[in-house]
C-alpha cells in the first residue's frame, strides 16, 4: 500500500511543478494542489514499507517427496499441443 501512496505523491509532485511553472495557473488552485501534496506525503510517510512474506513448511515438502517420481524442474512439459521448452541463450 505504501508504494501506491508514494506513486500518488510522485504524481502530485509532477502536477505541482507544472502548475508552478505555468504563469496562468490559478493561484487558488495552486494552493489546493500544494495542500493535497502535503496531505498525501504526510500519509505516505506514516505507512510502513510494503512487505510480502510466506512460510514454507519443509516437513510437508519432505513428506511429499517421492524419489521414484523422477521429474525435475526445467524438464519439457507435454501440453498435447507440442512441447513447452525453455531455452537460455
């Protein structure tokens, strides 16, 4: 979520700079843009960094391991329409 708010702050900053550079931009609207920029920045600064985590239960992985199955990551996959092949070059 923090990244979404930071993106909004960055977009408002661009709009604010454009408004500052335009001598014909309405001064009342300029103060509104400034107010919105400050508000969104204050909110973004209070949010914690976005984190994504997950837990892996290695015991379940080991229990489900079948050494006789003999399928390895990166092997061709039959899709009944030919072969799915990954090529590195």
